[in-house]
C-alpha cells in the first residue's frame, strides 16, 4: 500500500513513517521473514527511523523559534501546562 508523501519533500508524513515502522516491527517479530527479508525490513526500518527523528528535530526547532520572545528563548515544558 502506497503511503501519502508530502509534496515539498517527497517523504512520508511523520505519522505514516511511524505506522510503517510499526508494521515492519510486527513482520520481523512474527519470525516469518527470511534472513534476506529481515535484512531488507531492517534497512527500511532504519531509514524510516532516521526520517522520523529528523522530523521530530525539525518540529522541536520550530517550536523553539515560535516561543522565542525579545531575543530570549523561553523553553516551556509541555507537561506542566505552562
């Protein structure tokens, strides 16, 4: 099944990457993949993991930029409700 790609980058959305990564983990844990299939799944999983981490880093940077006030960065903990 083809996943939706973002028009600007041609990469999957963060949510689609995570869903595909979960699917890969399930297939690998099932023990039904051959060694070659497991290696291919692992490679795909590593690629998706790197893309998801990059998306999270970009989102974190954007949040930091959005809450910057008067030249000072005021980081807020999302759990405390600040």
